[in-house]
């Protein structure tokens, strides 16, 4: 699923994991979602290519919805609706 910057989903919380590598982005996401409510959308910014594998698995395993994802110039954006 890919969106352009103009059509990015509205999000309530943003997490910037730029410069961090596995497993740090996922660990930070676990901490961040604890403070959020079901239905809210988390925007995650990452530079680790492993997130293209890890974040969809994170969502599937924990019952969250990966609403959108995109990649541009080595930056990965994910929009996750909490289950």
C-alpha cells in the first residue's frame, strides 16, 4: 500500500526512529502504542530497511492495521491504526 505525501492519513501520534536499527524501532513502537487508544493512528518514520519486514509483522501479530506505507529517498513511512 503506497500513498503520496498529499494523501497521507491523519495521525494522532508520530514516532521518529530515523537512524535507529533493528530492534530499536520496534521496541520504541511497543512503548508508544501503550500510551495510545484503540483506533488512533501512529505515524512511524524510519530509515532501517528491516522495518519493511518488521512493521507489517508487528501489526499482524498485535492486531493493528497497517493503513499505509511508503518509501522515499531512504525514508520509510508507516501509518498504523491501533486495534
